C-alpha cells in the first residue's frame, strides 16, 4: 500500500519518458491545479503524486512511474486467483491529457489495463483493476500520464494498493 505521505514507496520513475511524476501537497499547489486535498488524509497537507501540463511539456509527452516487481513465484500469490490493484485518481480540467495503466512483464511486454482521457471530474475516484497472470512471470504495474494542452490541468494519483496475498 502506498499513500505517498513520506516517499514513493518503491515506485520508480521510468527513465525512457519525457518528464516525472512529482510528490506534492495541495497546500503547495497553485490555485486551480489539481485536487484541493489528498485522498488519504482529506487535507491540503496530505501528499499524492501529480503531473501537471505546463509550458515545459508539449501535448502528448509522457510521464511514467512503475510499481515494485510483483512475484508470481510467491506461493501465496499463486493461490490467489486474481491480483488486484486499487487506486484513486483525480483528472480535472478542460484540456486534460490521458492516464493509461499497463501491466508490464519482466520481458517488457505491456498490456493496457485502463485508458482514461479527458476531464473526469473535480473529485477523487476509486478504480480497482484485476491483474492477469501467465504462469510464474513476474510483473509490474505502470501508470503513464500524457500531457494535454491546458497549462493548469493535471493528473493526480493516491492510495495505490495491491492485494495482500502478493
């Protein structure tokens, strides 16, 4: 489980993207950019990760962050028929980009689990995704934010949780 109150909890920025996800609070955000509070504490001082469209990113540029490797070799994980990731997202703005969630194997094969584009509303939304497994192959979950055209618009993530068994 990661609520981003202290750090990225083992989630890593991808090296082959255009810019990074940033740890931040609403109290440090400029007015109109991102959620009024985090999801965990429901306070402006609570943390989440965020990408913001700006003059430094061109529309279509990507920011990716990857989970720690999840091992299918773990006997408890094999017993579990489906591994689930639950997370909260906030995508608000007239010119918001996209949020794409992938499951990536250690051999770098990527499968899209979810693709959200455009304004999703000015509130935190919960999503649960089932992660498929092929045999014993380890995998990661990748969150990819794609910049839109509005300089105040952004995408926020908070409270990323995997099934306990894995």
